[in-house]
């Protein structure tokens, strides 16, 4: 048996699993920080890391109930209608709930007993425990002749995104900058469950992003952002 402890924790804009991009890099504007925990919060441990543009993160799918792995799963990319072996997918329901994600390293901040890695293009839930960091090496990690099985290319279905006057005003007036780019990158990938896609239904969806509720509908290949409001306690 092996016992591992986390080296740090992710703080991201995604407060629940619904709406998290299904792969890294699909929402380049999605930010996060990785805060290293003692005894790993020391400057020597990240010496030379700033020279790399991207990192591999090995992490735990902490949002999945313990022991809920499945031998076969229905990948959303296949519409949720076909089962594949879990090892042929990147499903969260694995025998060991481990994930691997490549993210962009924006910069590193170092303070007294505190080290923060500022990241972008993440597909990580807030509070994700990270087990290890490795630099992305283009000459070794980018394999031009690799094949991608049932997902040979990036998703091509990108919906248009429109904002209501209230939602547009909320985004423009947000304290930390205009939110429309991030929200557009997330919603144009169609975060709905596979079984809801293609159905002629009028249903309102909601997701938690940062500290607010985002409500939207999808119809006619367009996502309509209806309302954005602060989370209620």
C-alpha cells in the first residue's frame, strides 16, 4: 500500500462540478491558484519552475464519493449512449480517483511561508488536492503521430453565447474585470449532461462560478445567460 499527502490545494473559479470544462485548455481564461502547503511552501522547491510555460498536475478527484468507481462509463463526447472501459476514458469514476491535467503557469508569487502558483486554462474544482507537479516538456509530451481514439480532435460544437442586459451589466461591473470572456468560453462548450443535448426542451440551468449564481438556457444553438447574482448564504 502507498500513502500520499497533498502538496497543495487548488483555488479556482469553479465551485461545483457542473460547468467545469471537460478537458484543460478549453477555457483559456479559467484561472486558478495552487497554494503549496507546509513543508513544501519553500522557495527552493520551485527554483527553475518559472522557466516553463505549462505544468502537469497530478491531483485527486475529491468531488467523487469514495469507492464509487465503475468498470465502464458513458463518455459525454459520445452522447452518453455508448459504454467504454473506464481506462479508455478520463472519467472521474476510477479505481484510484486520480486526475492528470496540463495547465498554463502564469507566474509564481513567493511570500513568508507561502508560495502561490498562478494558473490558467484549468479544469479543476475549487479545493482540489494536488499530489505532484511536473514541468511540461514539449519535445517529450507533444507526440505528433499520437491517435486519440473516440476523441481525435477538440470539440467542434461551439454555441453562441448571449447575455441579458442584467447579466452583461454584472459582468462589466465585476470588481476583478469583465467576466464575459470566461463565461463565454465555459458555456459555448455546452456543459449540459449528454442526455439533455438535442432535446427540444426549455429548461433553465444554473452553475456556481466564483461567488455567484449563473442562470442560463440553451436553444437554437445559442446559450442565453439570463441572470447572474451573488450567492446567498
